[in-house]
């Protein structure tokens, strides 16, 4: 357009002024062009950005059911409401059974699971770790115990040979896998060396395991340290009645992960809100002001790296658990 | 082979309830009751059985994600994968095992032990489970594996006779599993 305008301008003395005028016009047109291009570029980028799209929708957080669907939602709906308030976008809490999680993960934005489910979803679905939960004496770590009654006569893992045992949920790293790992590493194959073993049906499996041992239904049980501690603290059991025969290695506790659907910057903000969460932070839900961490039964969130889960991966390999199962 | 290769590997169909697919016959009812009982008693998982008139309906149900595991024998499996019968039972078993896993994501477990079930002549019969079921229920290989070699031809005949003389499949299954100290 500028070239075409130069041909139209005349010649002679007035040409200098005309040239100056032309240069000024060129600069103005260039500025306008850069401005329009930049505007269009920003407009296109902002329309295509996942974060812009995601800001207008409800984010789904899948919470692994620990004891029951009702209990899980009771614990985590306030945290979900708190995240909505802090992030300025709506979040929805969805309680999901452990055995259904990998089937539903692709419909979620964030995941709240145990360390084994994270390892499975990280490998098979690209879920990335954000933060680990802190609770109980080990903070952000968890540990599986093999417990028996003090008067059982069982003192070591090898004493379990010929005895019966009850395990918790199979996809629970500290309710099944850690204890299986301890047994196998001590030369006890549950299939051949235990007289019998089983997993209780229904909800609250960890408690059923501990009560199953307390009431003598089984000689030994596989329970997470945290659940054992909570039952002692609540006065439901007397810790002095039990003997801890063995402990699994400490591994990361429950954690938040992010799926591939979520934009990085949004995930970072989500993580920061979790890390900043303090005792005493409240949220209003169903007309009630609720302490977020107390209701969730946790002490806070801490940073955690994917490599922290390598111990879980190695344990899963040793015990032929997913995502490394071989048939 | 065509039947297996044309059907894409199914997405996970695992819910909180597992479904066993079985042919509606004395053998299907008794063996599925044994699987239902041992899995539910040992792993706390709810398991139900869905019966089908024939193998075609059963495999359609597997493809439609209505079934998580089934009971199959190697003779029928060879027909399904369009392979000629082999004289060597172990080689037949290895053939169907590898083909089912590769093309359909179905894992053959070790055979129950009897050779003359289901009117198929000499053939192994075994539980067959979907891979995604095993991923979500990782205790199943250990628990279902306990049934390997537990039913010889005499035991099989006795179990079927008990059922055909009027005992319920669930009772036949429980009595059998208790006698083996499996529940």
C-alpha cells in the first residue's frame, strides 16, 4: 500500500516534504500494523489457551474412597470448596472406589489417591504429582504393619508360617502390598505358608482387619500405621493388646496429582494453594464454617517429587502388583 | 483368529461387581459357582454370574464388556481361534494362552485339572480373566490360581453328579472349597 502511495506523490522541492510525510505515514502504518498483529496474536493465543477454556468450567477432583464414599466426601468437600474459593473457579469432589479409579481418571482434572494408584496412573495415564498429604506420626510418609495380639505367641514374621492372616484393600500400598513384600522377603509365601488368608468385604476394611485380629478371627493382620494410630487415639482399641511383628518401608502417603487435561500454570496455582493451607483455615459450606484441615483429618500438604515414589515402584515390582504385573 | 482380531481390545469394564460369563450347563453352573465363592470369600469382592446359551453369545458378552472372566476349555478355544486341534494338550494350552492374551487381552489361568469336561473330549478347562480386571483386582491371580489342579476327573464327575441330582451349585461349590480348605 505504501509503495502504491509513493508513486502517486509528485516530484521537485515539494518532494522532500512529501517524502517526510511519506516516512511519517509509513511509520504510522507500521505501528498500526504491529499493533493489529500483536492484538490478533494475543487474541488467537488467548482463545486457544487451555487455561482460558478451563477457567470457565467446573474442575473435577477424584478422591479415592478410603473407608466409605460418605466419609470421603465428608472429609474432602470442604477442601474442595476452599480450592474453589482460592482459585476462583468451581471444583467438584467425586468419590471413586480404588478399583474404578484408573477407569475414570481420564475424565478427571485432579486426583487424590494413595501412592500405588499414583504410580499406576503416572505410568498409564500421565498423571503428575503435585503435593503429598501429612498426617500422623510419619507426616507425609505411610507405613504398613503386620500386627498380632501380644498373647498370640507370634513374635517374628517367620512365626506366621501356618497361621491365618487378614489383609486390607489390595490396591492399598500399606494395607496389602507392603505386608506382602515383608512376607515374601522373609521367605513366607502366603499361598503356601499361611494356613489361610482373606480380605474383608465392604467398607472400613482397615478397621475390620484390626478388629479381626483383636477378636481372634485371624492370627495376624495387615494394617496401615495411620489407621492403627487413629483407632488407638480414638480409644477404640488399646495399643497394648497388640504386637507389631513387622513394619514395611516408609512410602509417600496420600497425594494430589494432576491429569494431562490441566494446563501447567493452573496446576502450579492449585499446588500453591495446597502448600499454603494452614491449620485454622476455614471455608463456609452448607451454611457452616468448617476447618478445612481438621475436617480432612490431615495436618497439611508438602512438596513431593515423582522420584519419591520409586520405593513404591520397586515394591510393586517385587510383589507383582500393577502397573508391573506379569501373568 | 478373525473373530479375535476383529474385536478391539476392550476398555476396562471393571466395576465394584465382577461378572463371570458361563455357558448355561451343569459344568458352567458348578465351575462359575466355585469361582464366585472363592473370589467373594477370599477378596471381599462381589461377584455375579451371567449365563449364555452358547460360546458365541458368551464371547459377544465379553466384547460388549458385560463379562470380566469366563470359563473356557482348550478344545473350544482352538476352534474359536481357527486353529486345528493338536494332540499335545500342553502345546494346545500354550497356543490358546498366548493367542488370547495377544489378541484379546484375556489371560488363561492354570487348568482346573480334569480332562473330560464339557463333552469336548480330552481338553483342559481353565478360568480366563481380562487383563484390566487383573490390574484393578491384583489379588485375583493368587486367589484364582489356587484352583489350579484341584479338580481331577473323579472330582469333576462327583461335582456334576451332585448338581444334577438336585443340589444347588452354590452348595456344591462351598462343600468342595471347604473340603480343599480354600474357604
